[in-house]
C-alpha cells in the first residue's frame, strides 16, 4: 500500500505507517529543518521509474500544501493508495489561542487535495478540538461530496502502545464507504490497559519520591499545561508532550495535591526520553534541527509512531480484506424488533450478512446498488447456487435498509460554512459549484 504524507514533520506518522507494512512513496513539508530530520532517518528511494521533471532525488520534498496549483502536479503522476497528513494544529489547540486563521485553512486545503487526487484512502489527524472547528466542517463537506465515507474518532495514544496520554482527532476515509466503517476496529483498544512511562523507558526513570511509597515507585516532573499535577508516577502514561515538557519546575509552580513529592526534588524527563515516549527510537537522528527549540517542537508536534502504526494496521487489514466489520448490535435488535426475525431465520440472516461481507473483503458501500453489483462481480459469488446468491443479496439489502432508517438526510447550504472572513470559503464555494450544487445532502447521526 503506497502512501503520500503531507505535513510530514520529523517523521512520526511515516515511521508508524512503515512499521504497519506500508510503503512511504512521498512526503512533504514546508519546514526545512523538519525535512532535514526526516531525510536523515528515511533512506533515499525512487518514487517513480520515470519521474516527471523536477521530481528526482529523495522522496521527502519541500512543498506548500496551501499552494495546490503547485502541489497537485507532483502527486498526479504517482500511484498512491493513501494520502495522510496532520495539517498545522496551532489554531485549534488548547495550547494556542484557538482562533482559526491561515493555518486552520490548511485543513481545507488537505480536503481539496484529496478531492482532486482521489486516492482510495485518506488519513487525517489533528488535536481533539479540531472536530468542532469551522475548518473541519468545511473539509468534511468537501470529502463527503467527493464520495468518501469517514470514520471520525478521538483516540488516546496510551491505548495504542504509547506511554503518553495524548488524545488526537483521527479521520480515516475510503472512497464509496459508509461513514463510521472503521470506528469499531480502532476504538476497541479503549478497554485495554494504558501504556505507562515505565513500559517504554524502563525501571530506572525518575527517583523514589520518599515517604511511605513502595520501593519500586519512581517519580518525575513534567511541566503541567495551565496548572495541574506536575510530579507524576512512571507507572502511568505521561501527559501530552508539549514543547516545554522537559522544563524544570519554576519558582511559580503551585504544588498539586496529587504530587508525589516536592517538584524540585525529582528530575524532569530528558528530550531523548520524550522522543522515545513519542515512539521515536533512541537511534533517531535529530542533527537536522538547527536549534534546541526546533528539536523540541518537532518532538512535541509528532503523531506518536505507535498510534500511527495501530491505525495503519487497521487500514491495511481492511484494504486486504483480512478485516470484516462485526455485526452491529443495533442491526441485530432491528432484525428482531422491526422485522420479527427469530430462531433459525434470525441466525441465518446474520450469517448471510457476514458471509456477504467476507466476499466483499470487509467493505460496506454507501450506495446499496453499488454494493450489490460489487458482490455479484466476485468470483466466489458466481460459483454459488441461485438460492444462496438470492439470500446474500437480500441480507445486504436488509442491512442497507437498517442504515437508512438511522440516518435521516438534512440539507446544508454552502453559505452555512461562510463566516465572511475565512478566505477558504470562496474557494470552497467555487469547488461546490463545479461539482454541480449550491446545497448538498449529507448524512447525520440519528
């Protein structure tokens, strides 16, 4: 599975996706220092047998996502299965001012890039507050109109092998799919134990806090964001890593009731330890960062590699047809309550839906006619007898009927997304008009 990543930074997402088994065919960023670090850690490789003019050399290149007229032609000649990216998040972040501006518009530009290139898959990540932003509403509209089903979720990295409690807004999209098609797979780890600092860095991190704590207890200091606990146990995931996470406690630090010890009696984590908690190996070469501040920003901005790997494995499994969605409890209840199925008839219907899904390699198409047509084109389906084929088609039709009953359509006019100030609105309106509609129909949760 070939991937192009935009806003690649120091390479956290690429590292995780590569570990998942994907090929990074192209990577882009506009920050020279981040590109230098990326190139130092990913081997040079050709992306095309006959690259177009100006596309020779390393697969990580400098390009501005906001300049789509220059950006799109570099991707057009390549065979790309997935475009991934985490556009700048400072305009959405709680650590910033939360005012949407030019950087928030990069989220809209990302959606436009997807709509033009039309890869089968997309992966978008950002801070958790991005889900409520006007920019994401615009981006979602573009992606839905381009035919993508979207799985939107908030994932905690500590439940995906990262020793850090870092919640990210994740969107996985696939052409022709229903919304929410991958949520259950990626949200399953919510029941798993969280990964701790000790799990990643070992037993010798921090110091014993003193007092009556067990001998194996170790504590460290991490500067809290806007108040809160600073002295923590290594048996828990650390808080979200920010640029200043390794700073020592200042004179202005206010002790917290949950602190294990006085803040000035325990060490802070080193930048190397913070990088490992983001999923970077100890061997990662950071020499391309010109300043300490640049390096700290790159580490803080990265998508944790273990989280990217977890997402990548889920995508790849579904892409190959190795993953089939579970039957929804709502559908099962609907079959019994609304359709009156029971006993053997009920079990057979459930089995038929599952069998049809396996033949479709786990896909749930948004358009039922497309879904039925794709099923009938599979070699395995053609070999079945007439009765079985009819049963499978009927089972998928029932599932589509249930989905329709849950998702009433509402009309959203494009003007609903124009605040009169954001410069992406005229571009979005132009794109919508070229697609042939002033208002569009989208599905919402019932």
